[in-house]
């Protein structure tokens, strides 16, 4: 079957499905997207997102409620992987109030998914323990070419940040993608657009809507930049009229404020006891110069087992290292724990250092025009050295 004939067949199926999906259990947005007529795509396009929207409401205390609506049409067998729903949450600060899904088959019949089909699991399998969880519904084994998978979810969250991000698409094409934000009276919102000309919101009262339509697929090319540097993304910040309006909410208007907040989390965790100090002196006893001291401590810390245990994530715990004495005593930790331990040991021998937050995996991911800790996913350490220390990694700053 050639590509033109495939498109005609899918359009015919869309009309039949629209008639079938008009029951009381099917929301209006789902009825609308099932009737959409699709553009012609190349035959190697696996699926197309018909609608991806977030309707987010912030109350006076900074608490967040998000309703997410998503629908995707499977164009090829390989596109079945997109027939899934996933909603993340942190149990101590948020919850998923509702998650349900539909699979609309090519013959017009509908399979509904509810709480009995929901899987609830840890979001990261790489961590020993991580509070962040994901509720999921999978229809990947049942979706067929031409079918539509859709879901709706309602999530509540009490985030520490007054910021949100939105990715308008991934690699497959999108018919409609929008982020809607409603803030309390007197609040304001602003956004930065990445990888795309600035997207101006439609504003009605205290509701802001950022929307893009008819986004083409992103071709898979060898050695291409990361997808996060190719697709349109949005960084949104919202602000109460004054700091006392929502005291539990942390706002950032510049990078100095981000650095100050992270310093408040990190600096108290640099702790030294007798055992840690003895080990630092022992490691550097034979060092002939500053560089050798740094190398000896670095090699010791690098050898400590990498084990990630994330707690208090919803209150900034994902950015706060465990105390250096605890990491030393237990001899394990994650990136920020190990950086913090090295910082404490260097302090013992009179060398100044600071933790540095970065994004690992994409050197161009962090953008200067959106000040937020949420652009980081990794921690390393910067060590202040004298002119006597010469190395390729030494920079003047």
C-alpha cells in the first residue's frame, strides 16, 4: 500500500471512529480529536500526537492542580510504544487524583482503562530509593495501526518552586500542543521559549495559554543534537504579588537567587568530625604539593560506591546532599553526596572548593535566560587552586 492510499484509509477510519466515540464516558476534547483529518506524513512516521495539553491551576498557597489530556494516533506498528500514559508524583507533597484512558480501535469499538489497569511504580530504577513515583497505563500490546490511544489525568502537587516546564513535542509530529496556566488574582506569569521563535501567550484575565500547532516530525539523523535542543520547549515562571503571599513557594528572578538558595541547602552539609579529618590527613600525608593533595582526595572519593537514595524530594531534597560525615561513615552516596564529601576533606587540608550543578548528557541543555535549579541533573565540584597548580582543567574565572 503506498503512502497516499494509507492516508486516505486513515481519514476514512477517522470519520467512523468519531461517530463511535460519542458516549457519555468520552469527554468533548476526545470526540474532537478523533474527528481530526491528518496531513500526509512520510511512510516512516510511526505516530502523530493529536492533542497534548496541560491545564494547570495555581491556588493562593502555590498549590498546583494539573489536568492533562493526551491523544495519539498510531500510524505504523512501530508506533505502538506511544500508546501509554504516565503521570509522576511525589507521595508526601502530591497525588494523582484521576487517571483513565481509552483505546479507540479502527472498527470504532472502544476499550476503556481505569484504576484496575493502573501500575504504580518508582520513577527511577537506577536509584536504591527514590520517592518520585509514576502511575501508568499501557496499551502498547493492544494498539494497532490506525487506532487512537488517549488518556486524561488530574494531578495535585505542592511544589517548592514557582516554575514549570513544557515540551511541545518529542520526535513525532503534533497537531496541537498547549500549556494553559491560571494563577490567582494579582499574580503574574512569564515564559522563555527554547529552540523556537518566542511563543506569545493568549491572556484572558489571569489565564495564560501557550500553544503550537502542526509541528512536523523530527528526523532521526546520525550524530544529531539531542532532542532537547531541537524541539520547542517552554520555561514558565509565576510570581505572587509579594514574598509573603505564598511563603512556601520559592521564586527565582536571576541566577544569584538560584545560587543563594542552593547554597542554603548545600553549605550546612559540609561537616567535619575527627574520623573524617584523620582520613583527609592520612590521604594527603605524602603529597608534595597542592595538586597531589587534590588528586589523593579525589581518588578516594571516586572509589566510594555510587548509591542514590532520594528523600524529601518535594521539599528540595533532590538538591540537598547528605552530610559529609554521614557519607564518609557509610561509604556511599550519589553525585552531590560525593562532591560534598570531597569538599569537606579539601577543607580539612586548607583547600577551598564549591559544588557545581550541571546537566549531564547534553552540554547545551542549560539556558542562561531561565534561572532555575530545575535545569540541572548532576553535581560536580570546582576546586580553587594557586598559581603553582598547572593542569589542562584549570580555568580563570
